[in-house]
C-alpha cells in the first residue's frame, strides 16, 4: 500500500499540495486527474522520493520515503508506532517510474540502453529486456539508435524499462502522451496484468478520458486537494 499522510508541498509562497491524506491499494489502478499545473507530478515526485514534502510523509510498502529528513520533518514518527513503517528509504523501493519523457543514451540502441539500466539496477537481464521490448511492440534487434526514435517509441522504451524490472509499484505520469492508439492498447493490457498480479499502479493524466478508460479508482486534484470521484 502507498500511504500519503497530511502531505503538503509549497514552492515559496505557491502552496501546491495542501494536507493530502490518501491510500493507494494493491490490485487497483489508481488515477490522478486534474488540469495542468494542479500538482499531479509534484505528488508523484513526493511519493517516489524525488522531492521532499514541506510537511507530512509517504510510506510505500512499509518504507518511510525521504530518508532521515522525513523523520526530522515528522519527529512524532521517531519513537512511535512501528506499524506505520518498518524501514526508512530515500526512494520508493521496487518502484517503476515514468515521470516526464524518459531520458536514454542517444547513441545506443534501445536494447543497449535497457541492458545498461538492468545492469545498474540488478533487477533485470538481457532476456527480460528483450521480452519487455517485444511486449511494447519494439524490435530488440533493431540497430536504430535512440536519438532516431519518435517520441512515441521513446515512451514505449520507457515502459519497457519500467516493466522489465517487474516492480511492485508503477508510477506513470502522463504515460499516454505521444502514444498512438495501438501502443495505448498494449499498455492497457500490461496495466491489467499488473493489476492481476496485485501490484500498485498510480497513473496521472490531464485527460479525464484516458483516466476513465484506464483506472479503477479515480481522484480529482483541485486547489491542492484530492477528491475521490470513482471508487
Ligand atoms: N521545481 C519547482 N519549482 C517551483 N515550482 C514548481 C516546481 N515544480 C512544480 N512547480 C509548480 O507546482 C505547480 C504544480 O505543478 P505540477 O505538479 O507539475 O502540476 P501537474 O503535474 O498537475 O501539471 C505548478 O504551479 C508548478 O509551476
Ligand atoms: Mg505533470
């Protein structure tokens, strides 16, 4: 489970997230929908540990996210109820993330990029990288360098990376941008598989239509707050 507790995030005087508390559960595809600039990416970055909240905290599958500074910000967590979390981590563990267009080494092929990332994470190998590419409709034997990929192909390679590591949690920010209909259908199928495997999927989009199509549970973000609009 992902637990977001009393989370606020401000940039200077711009109060983007206002005391948000929400849980995202296994086996559900959870959607965040809202206008551009409402704070969807900011919330996802806080969940991953890429950004520190101004106050409040996030627990992902038992790990308090944000390392020691999360404890400093929430001193009440230091000695108390250990059932809230069992570990402290800088970043969300076993989590596949696509936030913004994924960056790859431009002068390597798609497979070379994935193999490099797999070696770094230790969570995938060549066979899995190949399989993930095929599932996303990319040819692992293609010699094309990534700088020649279309935006949609790059997006698919990002998905292949997220899927090859078989994460427990998937965080997808505007995943359908620049995707054609056929790739979107493939991704929908993969999301259903994740759901069937009882993983947590959190998906954000400004498109109410895309969210309605993909998600079981939907939260609308407005004025720094979340409101459940489908459960
Ligand atoms: N690093 C940052 N520094 C200052 N302001 C930021 C930063 N990141 C996001 N913001 C501001 O936070 C608000 C929410 O942005 P964002 O989370 O990207 O919204 P969304 O993803 O819903 O489009 C916007 O007003 C944006 O300008
Ligand atoms: Mg965004």
